[in-house]
C-alpha cells in the first residue's frame, strides 16, 4: 500500500486489514499504527494462543515492544476461546484508534455483520461431532447440514462444517437461521476503513515456502517440542499449521523434510480457503492487489 493511500485513511475510524497467511498484512498494520498512533488488534484465531509465537507468525517481541498490541498470545493452550470471546474483548478496545489485522474471516464477519446468538453446544453433541471429524466422516456431517447453511460456509474447512453440524443438532435450527437473527455489528462497514489483501497465487506460494523455512530457522521445532508433553490433537490450539506435522516428526513418524513439505502444503491449502472466503464474503472491501 502506497504512502499516499495510507495518508488518505481516516485517523478516527477503525482500520481493518484482512488477508491470507503470509501476505504481509502485519507489516502494513505496523506501518499504519506507527503513523496514526493506533493499537494493533489481533484477528487471527491461532495467534491468540500463548504457546504459538513462531508457528502462528505472531508479531515478534521487538514489534510488540515498539507499538501497542492487543489480543496476542493471551489464551492458554487448553482454554476454550471462540469468536464470541474475541468479539467481547475487541468491544472493550474500540474507545481508541485501532488497526484490526488478521486472517480469520469469521472474526471479521462477526465484527462487521454481527454475531449470531447461538446457544452453547452441549458436551455430548460436541463429543459426537469431534468423533465424526476425527474419524474422517466430514462428508456425513455435510450431508446432514441444512442446504441454506451449506451454501454459506466453507465446506472444505472441517472446523466450519463441524460448527454448522453442531448448531443444527443442538438447536434444531440451521446456523444460517441463527445468523439472520444477529444483532447490529460492532463495526459496520460504513464506519471503518476495510481492506483485504489479494495476492496472486504464485507470489503468495513463494512467500509461504520461504516463511516456513524461516520459521524452522527461528526455532519452530523447539517451540513444538516444548508443546509435545501437553499435545492434544483435539484442542483448537492444535490447529496451528505445522504443529501436527512437526509433532509427527518428533514422534518418529517421518523425517524433517517430509514434515516441512507437508506443513508447507497445508499452509498453501489454508491460504486457498482464506482467499475463497475473502472473495465470497468481502466483495465490498477495498482490495490491495499484490504480486
């Protein structure tokens, strides 16, 4: 983003920066925050966890010391944390200039469109859903989701499928019906500066490949080794891309090169899902073309 375009941004309205992993959105947020005196607020579902700095590409200690950051690394590995938790915490930060940055589309849609008041999912329903997902029966859950919800969610994302299945099973209403009852959003799109990074596939894939190698050099393997005694693949914190692959290496199931290749491929696939979400749900956001 050019200096001139940054200069034209409102200094009062919240700035939102969405984008796929490795697209450079954190660097842009740092530049805008430094110029405007803003707090940088995390909108990435994995960067909330204290156990993942390197693998989740959280801002460095130096970056956090240079500018005020919020909602990074404040959740323990075992703690439940949802978009509802995040939205409540963001609401307490909106009395000051902020730049909200991340790659979790669900966080941004809740922020700008409102969050459906879905009741808590009972433990037996959650356990059944976990069992279906972990046994590779996502297709069964998709078949049981109502058509309206299925048309709205990312069916390639097992976590999103599981959520939709749980809501229907627990409440008898599809997730899309709950979403229609969402309250007014905290930050309507006409009351913020909303931008989404739109990198070319080749440009982004090259950055993804280089970044995971850099993560390994920065100590990602040691970070995962420290997590090994506490590892539970069922926890949301275990979805950090690269963690399952490096855990597999540490457990002797593959060599490091295989783990790195699998993690890089998983990152590319995740970025593809993010780009699909952003194209579908952020058509009115200002696009920043890259590569």
